[in-house]
């Protein structure tokens, strides 16, 4: 059973193992479809509009992608509950702020910080990058972090 992360980022080169030829895989990559999940999220009509892909080829590609992602999709309440039990909170470095957030920033979720210029969004992000890497309770050994500065505000 693949983790959600692994299932989202399976390279489409793996489709070769399911009978899809490399020429068709290159056609998909040429239009920016590089993951199996990307195939699943693209409509059949859009795939058919790719030069050199017939409806029959698209159907075969969709079928192969579906086989690779067969464990991803609907889940029972019990499975969802088990997944939610894996969630933990990353501290912001402030006990009071953590209280306001219900224990900190929730793991396995996307959290957006927004506000006016100079209100502490970047500072919070930098702090979270550090605290997320620290070993924690319940055997958590610390995580890996990537910081993407889309506004070029990070100065060395």
C-alpha cells in the first residue's frame, strides 16, 4: 500500500511496466504530465488532444494509471480515523500561539499564513522550518523541510 505522498509522485516512466511505450510517455511529458496522478487528473478529452495519442491509447494509459493507483481513492471512516491518529502538531515556538491554533501547526495538511507586509509571516515560516526538524514527543525523530520563497524576500 503506497503512502499518499508516494502515490502522488509516481513517475510516468513506471507506465512502461504496464505496457505503455516510451514514445507515448514522452508525449505526455512534453505537455507537462510527469506523474501517474497527473494522468488520472487529466481528462480523456485533454489527453486525446495530445498529438499522436488516439482514444485507444488514451484508454490504455488511463487503465494502466488506474491500476497503479488502485489503492488511492475512497476510504472508510475507520481508515480515515486511523490516518487522523497519525497527525501531530508542530510548535510555532510560542506556547500561547500554539494554544490559539489548537496545539500548533497540524502535520499532513497545508497551512496558509497571510496578512499585511511585515506582520511576521516569513518569521513564522522560518521558525516552523526549524521546529519541524527537531525531535519531538512520541518517538518523532524530526522531519525534512523545504522552504520556497516565491517573493524573493529571503536574504542570506
